[in-house]
């Protein structure tokens, strides 16, 4: 790997750049907890959302993808945040105006179409479908039967699929995507996310008949250390 690429990745892809750090170990703990919770059921499609913008769910998801990839899992990230998705920025790939997730749903015809929408990142075992152009009807696209068929086909190709979804409150996009996920994780921010807001997220999931698998508390200030880390808590 080129030194310049490592420097480009250092701001977000911590699990690759600093694999022995406390943050990286904590991300791997999330991976392990998910594996343990899947003893009696398959857990391949994992959805991450947040209570509100700025909680760091895209950052957490990208590093979780790296943790799975380091176990030699074939990982696909789908940027389902068709309005503000940033996975293409994290992995330094082009967000094509004609080959993003929104284009795929609109133009999907047969399984062999999938390959041209999947971008191989510079990280081994990690592929990405960027969000593409913002459509006028994101909810309708995500709720379509075509989207369901696409996810079923991708599920046959990849070991793990991570869905980067918008904040759960205010938009229906995320709740629609829970129809296809095996696990649902909400990322919240320390000293920012109010308990009432997290309760609202939980109620929204319940209303959609979707199970909330766990909560990740992000941006926790670590005592005696500079910078921030995070702590994860899982509901069973």
C-alpha cells in the first residue's frame, strides 16, 4: 500500500491505519458482539443509522467494514443515504452520476447489471456502492420491489452487507430499509444525544415492527487520554 494512500485514509479508516488502537479494538468488539448475537440466526445485512446528523454513523460503519474484512469476509457497503451519503468520501472513490445506488434501483434489469455499480475500494475485501445522484423520490426507490430484489441478489455474493442509512428521525428511509436488514444499530453522541431523542428512535423502530439490535455511544471523551473514543452498548 502506498504511503500517500495511508495518509489519505488516516482521518477515517482508523482500523486500517491504527489496528492496535483502543478505538480499533472497540470496533472489533462490536463485530464480535454481533457474531455472538447471531448464533441462532443469520446476520449478514447490518443497518446503521443515528439519532440525528453528526453522530458519526458513517465513520463507525466504515471502520466496522474494515473489521469484518480483516476476518477475510467479503464486505459490501451500500450508501443508502441518498440525500447526504458520504461513504465515497471516506474511501476516496468517485460518486458517479450514473452508477450509484439510486441509478441501480432505477435501471436494474438483471443480476449481471450489479457488477458495474460495485466499486472495489483500496481496502482488501471491501467494496462499495456509492449513493449516486440524489433522486426526487428516495423513499419510493428504497421501498420498491426492485430494491428488495437487488439486496437479495447481493446477499448471495457477499458475506457481509452494511447499509449506511440516514438519521432515523424525520425521514422514513431508514425504517423502510429495516425490512431487509438482519440487525439494526443506532449511533448516538455522548453529551449531545438526549435520552428523549433515543426513546423517540426506539418508538419509531417499534412502530415499524423493526428490532433495535444495539446502540453505539460515540464521541466519548477518554480520561487521561487526548482525543475521543467510543463505548458500545447492546440491547438484547
